[in-house]
């Protein structure tokens, strides 16, 4: 029955893990689909042979390459240097997409400079790339430090080929961005562009030295004035949590206004408007050409302020800086056309030069907004990359109307440029196609320029006021739409619990005419990376008039949850969209830009009023929510699994004080039936406490997220059960023959760890030896999962004739021997002693087995905390030698406790760390391991192993006296 109980819970957890895995895989397809066009190039790579060990001792391990576009770039350096740093398991060849785009933008044809750069003093780019042989830098601090050291030397070497005071642009992908940030502060670096870089949170949290690099980087990002831009892929990036890609807020310090820090999600990047995967970030055409153009323009910048303007121009998002309106010229001797009051400006395929006046109604509210759309054209300086000649300039005009006709002279109207409050490029989804279009995305000529401005007050000495729109066009494809918007913000008080109650409806007030803009806010709605909402719009049914005259801009929803993150959706009747955010997330401190509550979106439309949305239904998308949760807490399951095992051992060692050590199976059943229900309630209560984001689940006491703690605890417990069944299976088929260890072998292993192999290798060996020790002492049963007990232990039977009262059985018809009474009593005492000794040995063997299997379970769950570095060591053996990348992994004291533990458990016939041998207080150390696992393990998993190692060492020191130590080897 107990076997079935633990097996069922283990199977249940494995099924949940399987479900979470598939839900996580579906996130990138359903939440933020990718629309990227493949990039093409003609690459060549020149190895920098002169960058050898005279520059850095790491030259024998890594290499430096210069990219050249075949047929476009000369082999010698001639422009602005750029260093590309690949990420975890990345390659120097990933530079090719961005470098090729830079060459083909700078040159209109081979060796012919494009008109965009002629006469501007801008040079071409020389792209260098470091080759790290696909090192796994995300898992290993010393490897990351080696890459930082090599990249710093590479910059010195590269700049030695350029005139003095030349600065280099650094680009980093993934962990390469962490390497690039670690190079700051540096007078040699002009700007840093990172792509899919986890600035705020290490993706693998198994090494304290990686955290140390992150701490230094946080200080540099807060104080160094070098411009830094971080480009994030959003929910499509399944390699890192994109909330960690957001640069930390520089704050309001003395340098706050001088420090340029920008984060832009590709879904908000003008011209891209799509989620981008982790590896795809370097070759997605919609991203790479903008990164390349920004780098080209940075080469001509003379100051950090100019660099900030350039980066805002080419890697723009909401909140960019607007140019001064004084720089716009007012056309002279133009012809004005005054529209009737209340009429919107609608121009399809306009031609010629003309100014249109839209009268400002006297009844217009003081907070009214003028909205102007220009399709495929420009409102300077915003335009699609390949725009038509269509241009619109908005003005605020006052004057006296001299004639009721539509023709008026320029002398009767005085106009000044209209200052924008919003000026950006919106996507223009293609009707009948998904947005973004898979494997294609948006074209450089697509896009609608949005201009918004508050309507100025009419001066007291003016009789009339207008909004003037001056249009220049050649009759090409495109349209212009302008009108006044008096829409007030719709504020909904819907909260997360309202949505949980079965979804909620949002009704939009009907209007007499079509609105060009609607603004809806949700100040009480939970805005967290773990939750995905489904928004289903309902619109007016299309009529026959809509078929013949479709809207210029069908309803477009803009969801904005962070200054760096915007998402665009085309609204269609009863077609659901997935609302998600990266504003607040586990283990990420809240900032002024990332409130845990509040969400808002805008709806833009222009045309005949067809397809206007009048109702929304809001629900939680549980499938993708499960997928989002699953990608944020794998480390938590590992550390909490160690915590569950530690509590098992704490409970078992307390029972051993009563005279009997329970089996692992009995410990699991007792834990599940007695302790787990109380832990579930306690875990929920702790999750509601406003703890630091570095502790526990990192949710900072968010009420609704409290349910995660009990769920994760149940899964972790089930995985512990499943791991025990796996251990039993391994022990059943273990047939290894291992020699008995000695003091000499312990010293030899310690010496190898000290000079050659990392301590993680030794720990793996300890686990294998202890597995063999447990397997060799187990008794085979017809089914796996059985454990030795007193009933299954061979015990020498007592002779039937022996009676403790000294009498004999009369049923035996034998001739009595003449035995002296004293000799008979001695024989009886000796028999009883032998029998008791046999029983005691059997019970002792069972106790030893139970203790060893508990320790084996603990070591099994500590394995995942050390295995990542083991993978790094195996991966880099051929390129780095035996010791170079692991100078910090020869700390023999981390593994010595386990070496000694394995040595003694393989020799002793009595329990080593039991209640009787270790004392009544030693088992409290397991409670300390459990507390560290639950409260710190999710964010700093490496501390769990350190605490477990220190406890085992302390327990051995307390348990084994020098006399016992010598006696143990003597036996």
C-alpha cells in the first residue's frame, strides 16, 4: 500500500512536468508569434594570427576573427571598429548577419558609398568577433571571467591598428552582453548594444562567481556614462526570461540624467513589431538591419548625447525624444482648403502640394487631441525605411476668415508648427493574413505614422483657429487621415479575482461617429509575467458598405505595460489575442516603471467606422499561464527537492532516537501523511509575506501568486518519490566491482581535485561509490522497492531443545548425557548470546542500510547543483587543457566531507550519523539545509550545496573522534 502511495504521487508529478513542458513549448507560438525574414550574406573570416599569447595567455584557447563581406569589403581595416561577443555556446560566425547588413547599407554597390552616407563623414564598420569555442559561460563563473579577460585584450589589440583615441563599439548576444557590460567602465568603448542579454538575473544560478560578475555589472550600469541599449525578444525567447533583459533603472542619482540606458522589446521596435527567439535575434532581418544602421551612425557621433539621439532614432520605441519644432519650415504662398466643422481629413493617394484647415470647434473640450495618420509616408522625422514621397506637416493656425470659399490666401492665416505628444510608427497589418506574417514579418515600406498633439487654446485676439495639415505627394500609394478626438480614458475596475470568477465583459460606450482612438486602463488588474490573459473582441458585423469601402486602418490594439514593451494586435470579431507582460516578475525588483498592478491599451482605427469594437471579454489563458510558470521555476523544483529530502532525514533521524531508523519508503509515507499537509499551509502563508525578491518564490508577497508555493511543494515531493524509485532500480541492477577505499586513496583523490579535476567530478564519484555501497547491502526482492527488514534478514534459529528455564523437552527419547549443572548453564548463556548477537547484527545492518539510503537520496538531489559545471568541464577539455578554465573549482574542502562520508559508510557495520552516535542535537542541521533550500535555493541555488557540505563535514567531525577514526580503518 505504501509503495503504491509514493508511486502514485511520483507518477502524478511526472505527468505535471510533462504537461508543463508542452505548455512551455506552445508559449512562443501562441503568445508572441515570430515574424522574421531570413537574412542572406556572402561571409568570409580572417583569423587574427598576430593576436597571440604575447597579448594574452588565453590566445591558445580562444581566437579573434575579422569579418569581411565578399565582394564588398576590402581585407584591410578601414573604418570604425566593432567587437561582437557571442553568448553561451555561441559562435563568432553569428556576427555575419549584422556585419553583412552594415556593409550593404554603407555601400550601394561594391565599394561605392551609398547616398545616405556620402559627405557626412561616416565610415564603414570593421566587425571583429571573438571565438569562444562554444563555451558554456552561463553555468560557470571562471569561464565567464576568462571571456571577459580575453575580450579586454582583444579590444587593446584591435585599437592598436587604429589611430590614437579611437573608440570601439561593442555588441553582445546573450551572455556576450554580460561580458561586454563587464568591460565597463572603459574609455575605449563608445557604446554597448546587447541582444537577448539577461542583465538582471543569471539564467543558471548554480555558481556564486556568476553572481559576483552580475554584482559588478550592476554597479557599472548604475554609474558608468557609456550609452547602453538592451534589445529583448519577449515571450518568443525561450532561452532566457525576457524580464531579466530589462536594464536596471539608473535611478535619480547625480549622474542619472547623464546616463543613457534604453531597453526595447522587438515587439515595440519600429519596423519589427514581432517577438524574436533567442538564437534568431542575430539574424532576424527586421532587427539586424536596424542594429547595423545604428552602429553605422554611431561611428559619426561626437558625444554621448549624440549617441543617445542616434540610438533613439534607429532603435526607437515609445517615449523617444522629439526634435525641436522650430526646425520645420512653414510653406509660403500655399493654397489652403478649409474643411467644414466636424469633418475629418481623408485623403487617398493624394497628389500635389496643398494645406488643409480643420476648424477647431468652439465646443471642443480643453483636453481634446488632434490625431493624424499617414500611411507609407512621413511626418518628419518618422517614416518607414522605404517610404513614398508622401509627407504631411501639422500646424496650429489662427487668423480671420476673409471669404466663405475654400480658397484663401496665405497672408490671412498665421501658422506655427504643432508640438507632438506622440509621434511613432504603427504597423499596418495586411487584411486576411496573420500578424506578424510567419517567416516574413513586416516590410520596410509598411507602417502608418501616428501623430498626436493636444489642441492648443485659441488666442483671445483670434477669431478663428484651425489645425492645418500641409500635404506633399506624388500620387503614390498611401493615405492621410486626420481628426479631433475627445475620447476620455475608460477606466475599468476589473481585478484578477473578477477574471477568475469566469471571465468578465468590458462594454465600450457606443458613439454617433467612429472614434480614431480609445484609451482603456485597468489599475487593479494583476500585471505579472506569470499570467497571460485572453482578450476576445466583439465588433459590429460588416455590412455591404464595408465590403465596398473598407476602413483605412482596421482596429489596431496597442497593449503597453512598460515603457520598453508594447504589443500590437489587429482586432477581429471574436478572434482572441494573448495579453502578456514582462513588467513585474519573480526575482526581479520592482521599479517605478514596473508596477505589479495596472495595464492599459489603446485602440486606433481610421476610415468608415466599419468593424468598430464595442465589447471585450477578458479571461485567463491557463494553458499558456502554466507554460510561463514552468519556465520560471525549474531551479526552484531542484532546490525544494533538496529541502524535502532534508526534512525526510530530519524526521528519520528523530525516529532513530527512539531506537529504530525508518526506511526511506516509510519516511516518505510519514512525510506525506503527517508533515506535508502542514507544510502546504505554511508554504502558502510564507508566500504572502512581503519578502525580498531574492527569497522564496521571488513574488514579494503577491496575494494571488501564493498558490504557487503549495503546487511547487507537491510537485517537488512527487519528484523525490520518483527519484527514490529510480534509485531502487539502479541499485537492483548495480553490478559494479569497486575496491575498498583507504586513507591513501582519499589523499590521492583530494590531490587530484586540488590540481587537476574540479571537485564536481569527485562528488560524482562519491555518489557512484555510495550507490554501490547501498546496492551491495540491499537484499534482492521479486519487485523493486523492497527494503531489508528484520523479517527478511537471515537469522540463526534457536535450538528447539533450549529453554530459558533450563528444562528439557521430554518428547525426545534419547539417553540423557550427564552434564554438570554449571556447564549446562554456561552453554545456555552462550547460545542466548549468539542468538542475540545475530539479531543485533541483523538489526544493525538494517539500520545502516536505512541511513545510507537516506544519505544517497540527499546526494542524488545535490547532483543537479553540481552537474552544470561538470558539463562545462567535459565540454572544454579539448580546447582549454585540464586546469585553465577551472582554477576556482579545485576547492577540495567542498567535497572532502562527502569523500570521508562515503569511505566510512562503505566500511562501518553500524550507523555513522544516527541519533545514538551523533547525539540528540545533530539532526537539527537537516532543518537548516531545508530552510536554506526553501528560502534561498530558488535565487541562489549554489548555497544549498554549500550548506549541505558544511553540515556533513560538521556532523563527521562531531561523530568521529580520533580514536574511532583509527579504529574504523583498523577494522
